[in-house]
């Protein structure tokens, strides 16, 4: 179906689209929100340009898609517990998102989506890569698909966050088991749901089997044909469907500054795909 209220310009056949015709400084009507949501589900990640929004406007836009999510490890912005500052400068030793990942998949109910607004950019560099986990699933052999549909994997917050965030003594981080092959709750499409940042093992396999299979899947996810690459400009916004994508931030701009804020929308537990008919 065509869109009546927004313009949707696809970036690649698999993933990504730029959205025009909305001003996120103003509350969106229900019919506008519905079209933006449809664009997100159809394109997996959507981008907005020239959106000089405040923190409150950022939160207002995100709240149109559900309850706001609180990250289990990062330090929130004072007065805004749902808001995370994304910042790198000359003093940074590491940056968030350098490894391909699905946001916070260590939660029993990972976020359904993330909305990142960057207000300060380096002169060049700092792009973000996004990959379709539908395409990753579809690129597997039928034999491997059938095998993976019977498996679950452990996603560990401790393995991911230690060394990234300041650790309080004895701090407990979330862990969760999710199906390796999930079905998207809105599109109904199958997708691959393991990632290199959080997934530590495939349950029911020996350590050697799990390590080898995960290593193959992590390489497979990086296939260029599954991806789009977004070049940021000042006051750009990226809104990705965390249920069916992975992303990776490119840190090629040190010592320049890249800064903004991210909000996540609460999701639901991942749903296992029923075995496909043979």
C-alpha cells in the first residue's frame, strides 16, 4: 500500500528508508504514527533528517510506540531515566555499539525499538551499519534452518556490560534464553536472533559445537547484501526495529566528537518460530 501522509524513500531492497513529511517537534496524530509504524515494520530501520528536537519531544515521539524502556546498565540522563547519552570524544577509550548487536537482548523482553538522535557529528565518519535478520535467516540452507528452529541461546548482560559500564560491587546483570529462530510479532516473518555482543552459547550443544556454530552465524550476519549504511548529519534520527535488525557503530572519527541521545521502547519476549513444513 502507498503512504498518504509521509514519503518513504528506500535505501536498499532489504533494509532502510528515509522518511519525509513529518516534523517531530510536533505531536504526531494517530494516523501519522500508524504510517510511521508501518514504514518501520516494512523497512526495519527508518531515518529522519533535520529534526532539531528537544529531550521532551524525543520522549514524546518514542512514547507514541509504547512504554519507554530503562536500560539495565548504562547511566541515565539526570531527570530522564529512559534517556541514554551516546557520546564519544578525544578522551574516549571505547564507544557504544562497536560490535554487531541487537540492543539489550539479555532482557527477557528486549526493546522493540530504539530511537537515536545525534546533534553533534564529526566532519566525516561515524556512520552506522544496519543488517536485516530476515535476510540473514533467508540466506541459510533449509537444513540449517530446520536445525536452528529447535534451539535456544543464552544472552548474557554480564558478558556484555562488564568493561563497558562502571560496575557496582556485586552487581547482577540480566540473562535470558531466546529462540535462535524467532517470528516477528507484526510482520510474521522468520528471523535469526543471535548476536556477537550478548549471545554466549547455544543451549543443548557442547561448548565446541556452540562456539563453532555461533562463529559461523556471526560471520553470516555481516554479509554486505543484508545491510544498509547510514551517514549521519546534524539532527538526524534513526529508528530501528530491534526485533529484526542488528547494527554496528563505526568508530573511525577519533578524536572528533559524536554525541546525542537514545531512547528505547519496551518490547515483549521473543516468539519462537514454529517448525516450517518440510
